[in-house]
C-alpha cells in the first residue's frame, strides 16, 4: 500500500532554491523574482495516476503521469527542456527521474508527519522542498 500525498500544500521553507535554478541555467532576474515566491503544490493522486500543479504568482507548472510509465516532459515556463521522465515509489518515497540534457535530474517527494517534502535535483545539484516547506540542499 503506497502513501497518499494528495492535497494542497503551502510552502513554508525554501533552502538553496537559487542554486537549483543556477544549475538549470535560469537567468539572474528570473531567479530573483522566483526566489521570492511562496508556491503551492496541488497534488491529485488516484491510484497510479497523478497530477501535480505547482502554483505561484509568476506562473504555474502542471504535470500528469502514471507510476512506472515513461512520459515526455517539457518543463514549459521553467527551463523549457525536454525530458523522458518516469516516477516510481521507492519505499514510501515518490521518486522521479528526468532523463535529458541534465545529468542526475529529478525529484523526490515524501511525507514526514503532516509535512510534505520535495528534493529537486538538477545537473548534479540537489534541491529539497517541503509541503509547506521548500527546502533546497545542493
Ligand atoms: O514539480 O518539478 O513536485 O511537477 C521548480 C522551478 C518559477 C519560474 C518548480 C516558477 C524551477 C522561473 C518545480 C515556479 C525553476 C524559474 C513555480 C516543478 C525554473 C524556473 C512554477 C516540479 C514536480 C514535483 C511536479
């Protein structure tokens, strides 16, 4: 039985997000604005099917996938790269691998108590967010 992470999660902590954006080549001005955002993560989980929407005042980013099925992801409005992405449960962690131009790119979500965490990895760099948190560790 896998964990259910559906819900609406408000960011409360954000660490090293700037370094994550640098690793994806986001320009200075965009990073300064994006770094101030308090984003919200809206997750719909229906069995093996997920839709995740990252909502912010600047823009939104939506992705839909099925566990274990590779899909083409274009990070539209973010760094606009094309990836072959796949998401799997590894224990209680939801792990996404984003194969593409950047090495070791992906993200991991998990629950700790009533908080949702997210680690973002890009180009050998790493980031982490949490539910009401956004933590980034590079
Ligand atoms: O989420 O992969 O939850 O899809 C990371 C932003 C800022 C735009 C978003 C908009 C990467 C300018 C995480 C921020 C920085 C900066 C809100 C998306 C790139 C550009 C959209 C993500 C996964 C896991 C699900």
